[in-house]
């Protein structure tokens, strides 16, 4: 398990986002850790869904690790839900979905990521839009100044290289 500088909990929050129950067989990652157990459980789903939307499985895995540390019960203070930390409004663009369901969350999150990759044609810009929103990326001319988003992009790219089996060039 890799250390993270932060973590999310599956608690009901003031944002009104629902608390997700932990599905059977999954674990809540230790503080600052990515759950290797949950990653192993989700590997077949990630591979299948990534292939459907022509996204590298390592990139989908990286987004999950960076967003939720593979915690399917994660809910952010802003109301983002599940493994891929989707806002209900974003998910609604892709149809009605239970964001607390790990498979549905990966499906919608990967579909959204694929759309952003097609739009921006650049992994860093797509990741920034995934985290901060497309409007923010457009308004800031693709130079997102939010510290949280900048850290997210670096963290996700680090995971991406790790999951691809290569060390990131220093």
C-alpha cells in the first residue's frame, strides 16, 4: 500500500451527500494508505470498463487511488462519492447511477475520464478537469491554480507510472 497525504471517510457530511455503506468483501483503507485488497478486487472491473472506453487501465487505477485510496465508501466534504469521487451532478450527465456501487462508480467515472481525455488530448489537463471541473480548466486557460488540483494531478500521474510498472522520470 502506498502512503497518501490525505484520506476520505465514508461519513454523512454537511454537503448532503449520502454515506455509502462498505460493500461486502471490501475494506476501509488505513489512514494515508491505498487499499491493495480493494484494488485486487476491482482489477477485473477496471480492466473491462477501461477497455470499453479505450482508457488505459493504469490511468483508471491511478484516478481511483488518487481520489479515494480505493475506498468505495469515500465521500468528500464537497459531496463527491465513491471510488472515483464523482459529484452527483456529473454522474447525472451519464444517466441514473448508484454512486455507492463500486462497479457503477468505476463505469461512470471511466466514461467521464474518457470524454475528458478526448476533449483535452493531454493527461494532465484531463486530470485537472476531472478534479477541478471543466469550467475551471477553461476559465484558467488550462493552468489550474488550485493547490489541491495541482497536487491531485501529480499524485495521479505518479500512480499512473507506478501502475504501468515504470518509475516516473525524475
